[in-house]
C-alpha cells in the first residue's frame, strides 16, 4: 500500500511538473510555444516562469515576454516557428526585421 501511495504521489508530481509554470525560461521555450494552426500566432503550452510575464503591448502575432524585475524584453523565436514569423512579416506593411538571439543562463 505504501508503494502504491508513493507511486501516486510521484505521478502527481510529474504531472504538475509538466503542466505547472516552467521553472526557467529555457524550459518554457522547450515545452511552451506552439503555433496556432492556420494562424500567425503562438500560444504557450505551459505558464511562464514566475519571474516573467507577457509584455502588455504584445500581440498574438508578436508575443513579447518581459522579465518582471529587470524589464528586459524577450521575443520568443524558435527555428521551428520561423515559417510563422515569415507569414506574419509577409502580411505586414512596410519593412520588417527579424532579430534572432539566444539566451543562456549560468
């Protein structure tokens, strides 16, 4: 019985780890972004880590993330989402630019 209870607790913790907020931004990028089918938008599969928020001026097509304490803005770009951003740029008037970056934490 104790083994069953331990297995249930472990399964609940694993589920929470997959569905709760990401513990860091890199984890959110890996599990959090998915293209909305047929739309120039992305949505997160998991909530952002506690120190991040969606920037108030972000749109579905340009989902900017803001670090709450520092105010640093992050544009979540993943290579598998490049076609989405190309589609959004093609719909925009004027000249658009891409900034590809990589963020690492120590």
